[in-house]
C-alpha cells in the first residue's frame, strides 16, 4: 500500500491504496464519489471522464498515484454556489440524456472541450486554422466529443446543450468553488 494525497473538488484527501488502483476506483470506491461512472474500464467510452488541472482525462486509465496533488474535478464539483453548471442546465433544457449513465462524463468532457476550443486547439475536422478562433460547428462539437459514447443515443441533445452554452458564455474548466464537495455513496 502507498499513501497518496488527492485534491478532489477542493478537498484534500489522504488515501492508502495499492499502487495499481486507478483514479476512477479511488474516486468511487475510496472517496464515495460515485458520480463518475465506470463503463468500459479500458478507455473506450468516456463515462469516467474527470478534469485534472482543467484538462479532461479518462480516470479509468489513470493511476491514483499519478495524480497526487493535481486538482481533480468530478461532476460533483462543477456546480458553484449551489447553482448548477450552465452545461448541466443546458443538458436538462435540451434533453441531453436518457438513462444518465454517460452524463457525468459528457459534462466533464464538454467543460474541458470548450476550454480547449477557447484556447484555439484544432480538431481532426478543423478545415481552417485561425488566430481569431475556430468556428465551433456541430461537426466540431461531435468530433471533439467523440470520445464520449452514449448508449441511449442522446447525441442530438448533447450537441444542442453544448451549442447553447458555447453561444452564450465562456466556460471555465478550472475548479471554482467556495467549499469542499463530497457526495454520499449512491450505487
Ligand atoms: S470507463 Fe473509462 S473510458 Fe470507459
Ligand atoms: S444517456 Fe444513457 S448512455 Fe447516455
């Protein structure tokens, strides 16, 4: 066992874990943060997406010990001041989910994706690089979110939700909160 200190949603947590424990399992099984989902457990579905220092990662492919002292944000930590994140509101307004299993990963991925786009990062479908910004077309959104699968096929609503937020306000991917957030285990 090794001791690892994780910073999750503004709280500092010390855990004793085996070095092979994934960040996903550390979040779910050790910290009770079950909002982050396990789908494939091999990097193919995106259900486990969280933010590490504002960048989206698949937590099933990350070892907890790799992310010691990095700022991890899970879906439990994206609301601020008791108000849902704009993407959460937009997902509801656009029917961006059905069963909801993929939704935590979709939300974290979308936050990271919008920050990447805002920083000028191109995607595989970007036709014209520009110093004044890349147009975030629906094709761009679909490509940039292609690592997050939805078995219910709620893709049109997901794209609509992201489109609404992208058109109305900049999305911050760094953690913004006033107090630590923990969830009770709900499986
Ligand atoms: S559970 Fe991590 S990518 Fe599927
Ligand atoms: S809403 Fe069911 S898997 Fe996406």
